[in-house]
C-alpha cells in the first residue's frame, strides 16, 4: 500500500480538477457532511433537496462552485437507507471516497490515463446509480478509480478496455432520480484490489471494517492534491 500511495503522489505535481475543466481549483471549497457538524443537527440531509439547499448555502458563503470532502467521514447521510442499516449487521456510515458536489450534468474529467475495467447502473436506493470503474497502471503497479452517481448517458458507448486519457470527459453528474436519491455529486474512490467486484465496490463501511478498507482505498487526495 505504501507503494501505491507513493505512485499516487508522483502521478502529478499539481492539483487535478476532476469536474468541468472550466472550473478552476480555486472554486473547490471544503464541505463537511459529517455527523459532528453541528450545522447539520437540524438538517435532514437524507433528503436530496434539503441537502442541496445546505450545499448551496455553503458554496454561496465560501464563494465556491464545487463542494468537496468526505474521506473517512462518519455521516448521518445513510440513516434512511435500508442497505446501510440492518439489525443483523453493523451500521455502515464511514465514507471511503471524496465527494464532489456540483450541478447535475456537470462534466466529469478523467484525472489520469486509464481503461474501462467495468461499468454498471447500481440502481438500489442509496447505491451509486450509474458507475464507471477505470483501471490504471503506473510504474508497474495496477489500481482502480471509481466514479459513482453519474448520468445514464455516461454509460452509453462504453466497452471494457476502452482507453481514456487524462483530461478526457468521462461522463456527467446524474440527477437525484438517477443517482438513487442524493443531491448531484461525484463519488470518487481509489481502490487497490477490486476483490472480485465488477461495476461496483463498497463506498461506505462500518467501524469494524475500517482498517481493511482504509488500506485498500487510500485517500484520493494523494492523487488529486486539492488540500
């Protein structure tokens, strides 16, 4: 894993914007959706429209266009979703990627060269919706990046093995009815070992799973360098 982190760090010397190339990184502002954020104590962020209103307020206050954050953030965002809460298993509420919150149909930009590993419409409520996974090989090390909550059109014309170069448009953000009940955003996650998953991979875990997933899914900011 240390070698993967070093590869990610060396992939670029500058910050990599992952949404619309016309939006500079100075317009990316931190967004805290953790359960420890007291501003959210009376906000039902499980409702995508209420969540969007809160995001808009933060972006307006900070003069930003894209809100980002969430790696290893413990959230209440999944409290209403049956696939995250069960009496037979621990609560899954620790987020394993970085989210980028912006308007639906905002373009998603490929951060580094890669090829299509898999893609799928994960349409269970609370899941990713349309999802693309890219495979990357740098310095003889293979790893993967996952892009969730896309538009359905983002999946059109894709085939396994299709090449994407850094800066290419990979897709666009989906609306709440397509991204399965979230305010529009990109879930971006780095994965070392896909563990047999295809078109999908856990993006949220429970506390008892955290050590495993923290090792297999390092902080995407090692690559993107936004903070």
